[in-house]
């Protein structure tokens, strides 16, 4: 059974930073995509980052470029999302995913 658990969310002031972490267990394939998406109430899901285990490249959403950074450990199948310069519009539930699996999210709230 594939399980993912995201952690590290919380309430922060605008302009501050936050580090989210996620570990995937039970996933046995060597080729995969791993990353983060978020969803705020009343808004569509937005993919924030997607990293390929095949070539090591990472895609970032335009909203994340220059502010969010991803660290991936393919051996451990863990992914961290370092978010800097947070804005109120970054407030959302953040989920990590590996290929087609995702788990419970972690809530990020940015106050102005």
C-alpha cells in the first residue's frame, strides 16, 4: 500500500518561510514523478512542483518560481518544499504526490 504523509504546515506571517516535508512509503517503482500540489477553498487544484526521478528535472508553477524550492531524495523517496517570501494567496492545503498517489495534506495559512 502506497502511503504519503505531508507535514510542516502552519500559520506564518507574510514574507516568512516554511518547509514542508513528505515521505512516500510502499512505492516500489524506480521511475516516477514526485512533487506538490495545493488547493485553496473555492479554487482549482494547482500543481506547484513536479520532479522526475528519471532525469532529475523539476517543474515549478509560475506562482512558485523564484520563491519555492524543492529538494528530493530519490533513495528515500522524500520530497521537501521550501517556501520563501510567502504571500496570503499561498494559503492552501498542500499535498505531496508520487505518480498517481497522494496522501493527506498539510495546511498552510499565511496572514498579512
